[in-house]
C-alpha cells in the first residue's frame, strides 16, 4: 500500500498563519523522510484564522523549495472559482520549478457565501456537473496540448519543465465526480472523510465510465486513491483519544461552527467521553468518517477499506490537535504500513 498526506494548515489556538505554514513545512519534510508518496495541501476560503490553507499554488511552490523528491499537489484547487487557463498557467510554473513532482487535484465546493461573493463565484448553475466537467477538460487541454489547431486557444503556451505536465486528478465525494473522472480518463481520489458511505459506489461508477484520455492526460487504466481521516498512536486507546478532536470537529461542523481545532481535553468534554477505539475488523458496509489505532491496527483498517474499493493508495487527512502528535501519528503509520 502507498501512503500520501493532505494537510489543511490548521491554525491552532494561540498561533498565527505563519505558525500553521511552518507546521505544514515540517510535516512535508517528515513525509518525504519516512516514505510517503505525495504531500497535498488544501484550499478553503474566508476562515484563515482557523484554516490557513487558502492558496495551494503558493504553498506548493514554497514546499518545493524545501523538499527534494516527494510529489506535491493540491487537494484540491476549487475550480468553480477560477479560469481553467489561469489554473493551468499556475501549475505549469510549479512543474517548471519542481519538474516531475507536481500533482494537480481538481475539485469544486461552495463555502461561506461572503467568500464566494468576494471570489466572484456564482452559487447557481443550471447544470453544475456539466460545467465542472467542461472546466476540468479545459484545464486538461491547456496542460496537455489538447486543443485542435483551429481552436482559439491552440497557440497559447505554458511554462514547461520538459519532464511532462503535472499529473491530473479529479477529487470528489460523490458518484457524479467519479463519473467525470472516468469519462475524461483521469485519476480519481475519493474523500471518504466527507461521505464515506458513497465510496464503494463512487469507484464502481468511475470504473464503469472510464475511457483512456485521447490526449494522454491520464493512466491507461482506472487509477484511484482513497482519502481517509486517520489518527495513529502507540496504543489503540491513545489513538482513539487523539481522534476525539476529529470527532468533535465533525459535530461542530454539523452545527455550523467553524474554528480552530479543539484540544483533546476540550473535544472529550464536548463529546462527553473518549471515543471508543476503532474495531480492528470493520463490519461489511461499516465506513467510519474517522478511524484510529496503533500502527498494526491502523494498517489493517486501511487494508480493509482499500480492498473494498479496489485501490492501492491512501491519502491520509489528520485532524489532531497537537502538531507533535500529528508528526508522530504519520510516522507511526508509515512504520505500520512498512514504508521505506
């Protein structure tokens, strides 16, 4: 199994965005050192006092200068906010700065209404799936020279490294995003920490819809990755204790409350108890939104989940309150899976 990391650059209590970015850099360096395949950074808007990950294209460039080999990417670029050409230009530059190391993850989301308005993004679309697919296809054509000679954009050029364009991924949490990825012949990453119960259906749709890209923008065969929220510690019980922050954060989001990650103690108080350890053997159809365990338990849980959807790579999200615990969690998980 291959492992990767997606990081939100959370701003913890008493910290600033500068601290959050420093934590992201240290996590990227650890990921490279212990053998993770990719390190992606997220995009959220209008809540930078709690999530500093607002502009992945800027942060990726910074990370590229502080790492050497690990692939770096966006998890995700919210394409509904932007011009496809501008996104392609930005990632052409990143590819030129870090040849052969850049992933471009493309997704969509609406957020705080004021933020969407400030980004000049329409929240109403007659056919949002069609619009999203057309934007992804446009980015693909810009990066992979897919426009015909008679197209208005055929002569537009991008910064190039010579190592080939960035790898393109469609990111989503529904069968509709899976279908788009399959029809365009691109790689697909499913966010199981958002709608875990749709994971198996989404990958079925992806494989059924898959047709290799006619311009070589994707793999010859379907290639998927499962994104999971996971916490690892020395024991199953301690890992469950760390998972309390994620569980409390999810409950806060259900109430419309957005803010800094609660400490473990605050999270346990809000939950009323320490969460039970994740069972080592999941029942058929059981898809927790967050999982936890010691290295062996967590490695076994990940194997069960990837077997269900037929992929071999996991993208780990970690909502753990203390950054040192975050680093240790990813380090222990790498040991459990046997990364080199």
